[in-house]
C-alpha cells in the first residue's frame, strides 16, 4: 500500500514516541517495529527516521545514550523523556479527535 507522504509525516512523531514508550530502542529496531505495526505497509528508511530522532532529541522529547549490544557492537539507544510523554499525550488527543471525526463521516457515507 502506498500511503500519502503527508499522512506518513503527520504520524511519524507520535508513532516513534509511542514505540519509545514501550522501552528504549535503537534505529534499526524502531524501523522494524514500524514495519511490524503496519503489517508491512510502512517502509521507513534511515533517511526518514534519523532526522526525526535528532529533531525530537533537540526538542527534549527523547534522549539518547550509547550502549553495548550482545554482539559487542555499540548502538545509540533512544529513550522518551517526560516532555516526550506529554507531547505524545497531546498527539493522542489530536489523533483521537481526527479518527472520531473521520470515522463518523465514513460510517455515515457507507450507510448512504
């Protein structure tokens, strides 16, 4: 499925923050989780994810730290902050309103 780039951009921040709410994660694992959650419909690239993570870090919504992995390769892990949790809660309120509004219209249109 080809999802409009504006819709992908609109949901990128809340999606990444929600994934980090599950626990600290690194880039490749976040990309894999997005693919998994969307049943393969969203195929993000490094070029989309890392600028978003860096913007969220500059804005104080996430923090990062280097950790050793089992393969003794260091990875940069991202963690959601309290500011990120608050930002996610606001995104959740906005998406709930959008979903309710569109859902009502689509249900109404299907019955017409």
